[in-house]
């Protein structure tokens, strides 16, 4: 195709970020993309450690860690562009690296030097170390991300003081990287009921009291293993509280506003991949004596697909500008970006499937994976319905509805 997206050309990247993005482009296209179909069919809970090691050597597990600590110190712009590129190759691999970054995010937001010095160096060594952020539960989804719903949380993972530590009890579910992670940030409740006492704890998973539970057999994103974390009097020292006791709600909002930007970038990558597949097909397939893209109806489909990618990217780049320059990160722009990009991924995957037709309906073609992956982003870090509450709250000046 004539049009190409080169993330390294973005004018707001510094020279080191631009060089890194060039390496990311090569890694995504030469290392990640060729193995996407094989990773999609591996046994649940398994991980392509070889590709993870190569990504770690590139710096994908230390993107957000400050340069003073030995990380890359990327801007949110650099991270978002990186995740779009990875997602265009295999969104599950973007999730593996992104979930580890999500563990690091509260440590970076709260700027606790002791916790940073204790846990961030693990991601700088020669071997890859993965982590996760454990919020969701079997009975609790938006009851853990919408403060007005906090009293209604059921059987919430609890934390109670015991001397100089906390004992955590409960089950976290649908957690990306849970089967393979070494560390987790875990949201637990200090109050007797609901989730009104939400508090964030840094937890080491290789300890008594922590069990890896069910490994989920996901429809999409099969590259990124996900599962349960079962906590039975898991001990966490009191100094491992991130922020303050009962500060989990404010921390969740801050994390969500940041991660919705990168989630929108992942969705944009999926939408772009679907567009690339459709363009490749329409540029070689002939019907009625003409190439497919020369037919008016097909041209309209391709134009709409291209517009969705450009619109989704423009919105997440607008949101990422706010994330890099405004403290705290505003809620409106990331929510809008994710809402639009998530829909773009689904609509483009559907359009590509229809345009390619019978060939795309064969398993060996790989379009089924794109279609399945496209539905993943609309579930995590804010469903469309949850995003709608954030957006309308901002429109009406009542952010407390979040």
C-alpha cells in the first residue's frame, strides 16, 4: 500500500524516543507479526517467552521507568505509539508488555522512593520479569471503578491489619499476566463491606497465601495469558501500601485516565491491521474485470475504514498530549479516545471480514483472530457504558458520577 504510518516521525518525540520507535517498528513487523497465528493457537496459560525476551532486550518492560533508574523514560506519547505498533502485529503481545507497565504505573504516580527502589530494578535485569494489576473479580467489575457504586461490591477481596502487615483474602479474576507474573498491584478493601475502603498493595506472588487459580480460556488476546489470583491470608508489609489507606479510588481514577490512552492506541492498532488486510486484498482481487478497490461500494468501505483509523489515532494523540502535559491527567479526552477507538477496531474487523469474504472465513486466513481480538478492548479499562458515565459527568460538570 502507498500509505504507511511511521510512528518515529512524530514531531514531539525526542531523538532517543524516535530511535526506539524505529526499533519497535522492526521488532513488531519482523518478530511479533509472523508468530501471531501460532501464539493464538497455543494452550491457554502458555507464553511465548522467546519473543518476550527479545522485547525485553529492546526495552519494552522498562518503557515508563525513569532514565535515572535505568529505564527508557518514555513519554506517554512514546508508550502509546509503541503499543499501537505492537497491537497492529499482535494485540496480545501488546497486552503482555502493557500489563507489566500497568503494575509500574501506581508506583510511578505515587513517587514513593522506597517502593520504587525495591521493585523497579526487577524490570532492568537481563531476564524478563512480568507483573500485573489485579482489580477485577467474579462479582465486581464497575463496582471497583465507579465510586458511586462502591457500596454495592460483593464478596470484595479484603485486607486487615495484623501487626506491621496486612492479610489479604479473596480472589482476583480476569487478570492479564496472572499465570506468569512475579509481582502484582492488588486492590483490596479495608472496610467491612462494599469497596469503599479500596486500597492498593504491592504484592509478591511467589509466597505462601497466594495461589494461581483458574487459567482463563479467552476468546481473543490468547497471546496474553490471564487467570485468577487466590489470596488466603497473603501477607503484605504495611510499607507496601501505594499511596494511602482507602486511597485506592483516587489512584484507580488516575491510573484509568492514563491507561485509557494506551488502550485506545491498542484498539487503533487492531483497526489499522484490519485496514491493512482489506487494502492488500482489494488491491489484488479482481471482480467484474476491475480491482476490488475500483468498485464504488468497496472504495466506500475502505475509505470509512481509513477514516476510523485516522480519527482514532488523532483522538488518542490528543489525549496523550494532555497526559504528558497536564497533572492530573484529565478524564474526558482519554475516555473519548478509548470509546471511539474501541468501536473502530470492531467496525474495521467486521468490514475487513466482509470485504475479503469467504477467504477470511477460513481459519488459516487469520481474520477470525482479528475479529476476536477486536472485542477485547471494549471490556477492559472501561466498557462503553462506563466510559459514557465518565464523559457525561465531564459534560455536565459532575465528575463525582465516576
